C-alpha cells in the first residue's frame, strides 16, 4: 500500500515532464532553428548585388549558431546545472530577446543591408536562450531512468516535428482572444514556463527515485562541438573570401555554372566535414546507438529547417492533414522503436521518405508541373521527418545498454552531441537550403541526406550483428556488448 502514492507521484511527474518536453521541443524548433534561418537571410543579402553586406555579417550569424551548439552541449552534460530550472531561465531570457527583436526588427535585415550591432545582440541573446532551453531539457531527460526516459523523449520528438503547428495554434488562440501575433508568442512562452515549473517541482519531490541523477562532468562533448564550430567558421571564412574574389573578378555571383555553384556547394562540403567529425566522436562515446542519433541529428537539421511547409494561419485546410500525418508518423516511429527496434532501421526509413519528398518538390518547381498535387510533398516530408525523429530520439534516449550503465552522463553526452549536430547542420546548410532550385544543384542536398540514411542502415546492421555475437570468455555474458569508453 505504501508504493501506491510513490507510483502515483511518479506517473504525475512523467506526464508533467512529457508535457514540458513537448513544449520545449516546439520552442526550440521555432526559436533555435530561427538562428539558422537568419544565417540564410544574411547570406542571401550578401549575394544580392543590390545589397551592401560585409563578410563579417555572415560569419557573425554562423558564430551565433555555433554558440548555440556549444552552449546547449555544455548545459546538457553539466550535472551541477539542474535540468528544468535551466529551461525556465532560458524561456525567461527568450522573453527578453523577443522584446528586442520586436523593437529592432531582426527580420528586416535584408532591407537594412546586413545586421546592425543591436540585431546581432538580439540574435545572440535568442541563441543563448535556445541553448539553455534545449540543454536543460536534455539534462532533465538524462536524469530519468530508462523506463520513463523514452516517454519524455517521445514528447520532445513530437514537439520538434510539430513546432510550426504548435506556434500556429497559439497564434490562432491568441487571435480568438483578441491578442496580436506578437503577444501570442508571449502566451506560448508563458504556458511553456508554467508546464516546466510544474515538471521541475514534481522532479524535485521525486529525489528519492532509485535511479541516480548525479554524474561526473564530461568535458569531451563541449570540446568536440567547439572544434566542429571552429571548422564551420573556418569553412565559411574561406567561402566568403572565395566569394569576394569571384565578385571582384567576374562582376558578380550570378554567372551560371561558375561562382554561384561553387558558393552553393561549399557549405555542403563544410557541413559534411563537420558531420564526419561529430560522427567519429559519437562512435567513441556511444557506439552504434549513439552514432545513429548523431547521424540522424545531422539529417534532422535540414528536415526541420522548413518545418511542415504549411501553415494553420494561412492554409488551414492543408495544414490539418499535414499536421495529423506528422503526429501519426511520430507516434508510429515511437511505437516501432519500442516494439520492433530490430526489425528495420525506422530512422533510416523516415530519412529516405524525406529525401523522396525533397526530390519531388525541387523537380516540381524546376519542371513547373501543372497538375502537381499540392499536399504531396508536405505530406511525404511530414511523415518522413516524424518517423525518423520519433524513432531515432527514442532509440537514443532508451538505449538498452543504459540498463547496465546507470550513470546518466553518457546518455546526456550522446543526446547533446546529436542535438549539436542538428544545429550545426542547419546552420551550415542554411545557404544551400535557400538556393537549391537549380538544375545543376537539385540533387546535392538529397544526396547528402540519402547518404545519412545509408549510414543509418549500416549502423543498424552493425548493432544487430553485435547483439547476436556470442559472448567470449568466462563471465562475458554478464557484460554489455556496448563498452562505455567515454572518459569525458
């Protein structure tokens, strides 16, 4: 009879944490990835012959995206920073950033020819807030035991995939209550703060949970992400210098087949190099399961960049079926990851569907297909992204080897490295995502994402083979096939 109150409080804490994770994922999909979208806008302004924008503007925007990746990783792996209270601090800071953005007009940077000092400050504050929110959520997620962790991870995945729908629904609710669009974001922040505070209070009351919540600080993930960001900045610096050379030598970047294509493909090369480095580090700390999440995180950056591609605010008839398809796909990915993780690589299947949607969408624009079904690409893309992220995040958060590694620092390191890969890929590929509609370019991004899908299949096969390998030596059956080699 004594277990019933404890069990009830555990269920309540899990539900509260799941709701907080859902709103946190929706927040980061809107606000965190907005940093990558600003990189694309600044880069577009630099390549517009009618706009005067210096090299430093693009590099500053990329550096802000790098700051977001490094800081969220550091927050997630630092045990002394509590999970949900850090999220509350990030949301409060975002409210301040929102006031700065509304007064300074971050979105008008193209008309102004670049980023002003005030706009750079507002963008930096927004990035820090987003890093605190997602890093704190991943820290709180890692503190949970594996039986509860997958539920909260599933809610976080749903928030990431459905973030445009969540924002639009808050906008519609705000309009119905007579509140403007700007104030509706404040309402979303307020509701998110309330949900996170409840989750934090219940988590504090559950300190008697048998699963330990303390871990040693791991310096490895922040260092690995910092090296990746330095590589990212160096690559964009080289790209900017090459672009300036072409601009002064050939009279602009619009000449077909020369500078324009080079400026398009260089960010893809930079992103791939960054992804390879993070993949190697993830193999070190998390074996096949951790590496799969980092590869999927790299693919998820461009998948989430454009969101659901429809809006409840302007296209309600198209938005409802797309959002429903995305929600069902996330649920299917979660269920398949829990019930049939060894049948197929479900994360890879979702990536392949998203690649198919991207190819169809780009080719449709290029060929001006007159009878193009309007919902075809958004539906396929939403299903692919939902299946991939739903399955991938749950598999990463509820890795079976964690039962033999109760110290949650390893899980925090793996989750944070994958989230950093998502941020870095979104920032690095932002210029390419805005200018992919060209005959000579349309297969580049789908090819990169397709390679991510193939790598996920390979890692799935390696993990399957390792799990079926007979134990070697006396007592080997009691050991995990996944050795935690991360020293930090």
